[in-house]
C-alpha cells in the first residue's frame, strides 16, 4: 500500500525537473502521506479507503511543481549588492594603504625636521601600521565573506560551478595570507630600523618574505593533495 | 465548507506560523493539529501546505531541517524564525482589525446580541 502512495507521488512529479530540491520535496511528501495513511489505518479505516482518502488530500500540486522550476539560487539583485559591497571594501582598503604614508611623513622628519625616534615621530609610524592592519583586515574580510556558490541541483555543471567557487574562495584566502606576510615583513623592517637602527641587516626580511610565501603555498598544495 | 475554505486560504501561512510558534513540527503533524483544533471542520491540502512552507522559507519566516526517520522516509521539520514570529504577531493584529471591520459592515444591526 505504501508503494501505491509512492507511485502516485512519482506520477505527480513526472513534469517536475529532476533536481535535488524536487527529490527532497518528493521524499517529504511521501513521508507525510505515509504517516497520514498509517494514522487512518490505526483509526480502523480499511486499506483502500485510507489510500484513497490520503491521495485525495494531496490537492492540486500544479503551483508546487511550477515553483520547482523557478531559479532561486541566483538572485540578480542580491548578486549586484554583493558586488558593490565587495568593490567598496576593496577600494577602502587600497585608499587606506595609500593614505597611511601621510602619517609618518607628516609627523616626522620630512616636514618638521624631526627624527622617527621622537615620540611624535613614532606616533606617525604607529598610525601607519594601524592603517595597514585595518586595510588588510578589510581585504581578508572581503575574501572570506564572499558568498559561496550553492549548487542548484545535482548536475555536473552545478558540481563544477560549486567546485570552482570553492577553489576561488580558497585562493582568495591564500592571497590575503600572502599579502599579510609581505605587510608583516614591512612592519618588521620599520621596527628593526626605527627602534634598533638595524636598517642594514633589516632589509633582509624582504628576501625572507617570499620564502615564507612559497612555504605556505607548498603546504596548501600538499594538504589539498591529501584531501 | 468550500466557500469558507476559500476565505481561510489567504491565511494559510499565518495558520502554519501559529502552529510552528508552539513547537517545531512536520507537515502531517501540523495538518493533524489543524484538524483537531477545528474538530475536523478544516484541513489543508498537502499541496497548499507545501506551497506555504516554500513561501515561508523564501521569506525567511521558517527554517527546515531533516529529522529522524519514522515511517521509513526522511522527515523534514520546520521551525519558526524571529522574522516569522514578527510576521505572525503582525498578522494577528491585522486579522483582529479586519474581523472587527467586517463584523461591523456585514452583520445586521442587533444580530450580534
């Protein structure tokens, strides 16, 4: 008798697209109809009447089937908004990087002939670092919070799109890690120079940074291979 | 009955939200509760119920999750979200207002006493 309900639901879904959502709806329908059927039987109804009553209770599924054909995954308005937000975050970050150089210039030697070591000169450098940190934070946030492409159904194309989106996201995260390494190297260079007067061996951090980046790259490739 | 259910149809979503505000539930359980509350006078067609679920889910009024198996098939549960609770509260107010207005307009004088 359960088969009859199942077959009936199958026949209702003949026109429906074969997506994951349609299958889930089918499962849900069968499970609830079966519960209803069992309930009717336990109330003493005979099998044929119970089956008929259950099937009659489904009603007109036309609207439901039509709704399965609508595309919900891609919402152009939302996508547009996310693009705008992402552009805004990136431009703000870039602007911060550029503006950051104003502080050490303004607070120190370049204008009033003071050295970096004076308290005011240090404030300038510190403000620049704060700008860099904020800007990098914005870039990382932008990369991580970008929406992940959710696959709409179980076709190969959708699988590919999801895989590609995951891959893009991963590489966005990696890219922000790389930029962080370079930024830390710069910060380190300035700290070594300003506080320890070690400008000379200090510049070596810029040779070290690409090495660190390559190591991160290797580790990530190695881990991907293991997955 | 059929005319009454036409009048009720516009409130399907509110009815479903009201059921879910009591506890998380699944399709058949909701329909059964509706039947029991109305002494068998009203029940939703399955198709109507799932269309309502879909619209509510799109409007972020409910969330769904797969619960345990019971009758051999997976069972999808629904729970009300804060948005859904707000919508329900507003719909209750709207309904009371509409009811009062319609009562005033269509019930003959003195018939209410």
